[in-house]
């Protein structure tokens, strides 16, 4: 079986959740036969490393496109085209299509679109059975973020801005839902990363939905430990340029951190991952350290007494939770941060949603060795059974063969 992957991400170095998912997809498809990878990336991306020969890809290429939202006349046209999300980058005058046409080495038995944007930008060029891996449901992210909007006493201009923001978010979520349904009708199968997202997609009218979970490599030597260090250290890891992670980092530092230090004096927070200038004000060493991007997340998890996931909006499932489960590091998460994984409060991790409650859950895990041992043992079992990279890669292969065979 010959497969073309058209992706909105590039998998090397594997330093983010989306890159890790793409690498797992490529591994699963590679077990079915030759794979070509064509990535359509935002202009200005510099974090592009050499390909990994261990994946055995036949051919690899990438092209840049202008990912800025439309402005001026383009913005007006986007408003008129009611079936297209306002923030979705428009076709770039055929640059991506022309590059893809030069790259093609078909015929292909399957096309796997990794993300909605490459599906739109490639404009259905390749005629073959197809999978659309939406990675995240954008309408769900927008709706959850809109629910966080703060209301309260304000002057008239502020109230008007809030109302306009809510209206914009509602319209953008509606447009994403329509696009997801239209795309779902254009491909053979739509893939999401949890049964919860599958239920949401089906409820909006997306047909033929399958689940391929996020995965994480099995760890030979987990770095987690039962004994709590001095000072106690709490880690939040992820790409901090990503809005849900940036919001979580702010909540952790400004609301959860002070409450935690009242319960556990001296507790320190480490924010790990590519950051943005807007977050630099959060740094307050040694209480709060912006670590930045690291070569090996295991080095940071080795000093973590727990991982906290205070994510308040988003979609999909959080790789940072699986990462901690794989390394036997205790986890405290919001309900949304742990959703879709089948992880239970008090069984695999502790769940809390308000800042004071999250702080109390962290303090509890920092002071109860027996609880740390019980949670991490069961969390690791859940990871090995459902989310180890090999398990997920085999699921990718099964979906690929099913789709290719259905129209073969």
C-alpha cells in the first residue's frame, strides 16, 4: 500500500504534541508500505530538522505558505464566504498546489491529511481513498474559550467589545463546524483522537468518524520518583505559544502558585516549552522559572514532583498527561485537561477546576507518598494498555488498510 501524507506539521524534531502524533501516524502507515510526506508549513518556520531515517519514509518535502489571516479586501471576501472560517489561511495563489504537484510520486492507495489546513490548501488534488485527521476540533476550542469570557461591571465601550467578541467567536465556531462537515463528506473517513471528540463530531453532522488516540513512546526507565524533592517542584510543559497553554501558564503562575505556596511554602513552578514574549513577565526565579524549549523533556520530568495541567479550553487529548503517565510522574489536571483519556479522578490522577482546588490537590500529592505510588502505578498501566506508541501505530495501520481496502 502506497500512502501520501499531506501535513500541516513537520515531525522533526519531535518536540510538541502535534509532531509526536504525526510521527506516530507515519510509523503506523510505514508498516503498511511506502510513505511520502509533504508538509505545508507557515512561512517563517525555522524549527525544521533533518528527517529520521528510522521511519523509512520514501520521500519528504515541505513548502511554506502565508499563514496570516486575510485583511482588507481579503477580509471582506472572507466575511462574504459564510462557509469558510475567518481565521483560516486562504490559498496562496497556487504555490502549495504547484509544489505538491511537483512532489507527487503516485499513484497512491491512500492519502492521509494531517490537519484541516493542509486539506483545504491542497484542494483535493490527489484522487485516492482519504483520511482527514483533524487533530483538534476547532469549533470546540473556540466555544470553550468563549465560555471563559469575563463579564462584570464595565463601561459602554467595553461591553460593546465583549458583545462583539462573543458574536465573532460564535460565528467562527459555526463556520468551523460547517467546514468540518463539508470536509467529512469529501473524504472517506475523518479521524479524531478520542471517543469524546468522535461523539462531538458526529453530533454536528460529520459522517464516518474513527478514533485514533494520541500516543507516546514507551519509556524503558521512567524518571518519576515517589519521594518529594526540596524544594517541591511543579512542572507544566507544552508549547507555550499555543493559546490554551499560554492561558494555563498564566493561571498557574498568577492564581494557583500563590495558593499552593500558602500550603507548601517554597514550592516552585517550572514552565517548560517554547515560549512567547507576552509570557516573559511570568518569570520570577526561583519561584517561577521559564525554562524554554529543552532537548529532552525527561530531564525536566526527572526534577518534577508533579505535573499540573490547568488547561481551561482546547480540544483533543493532552500529550503532556500521557508523557507524565509514561514516566510515572503524578498529575493534577482540570477536567478538560484530562478529558478523552479515560483517566479517573482519584484513580489515575487528581482532578480539580478552580485555582484553590487545584492548589489543594497539588499540596495533597506533595504530601502523600502512598497516594503518589497508587496513582502513578495505575496511570502507567492505562498508558501501556491504550496509549503506548506501538499500540496507537497499529491502530493507524488498521484504519489505513480499512480505508484503502474499502475503495480498492
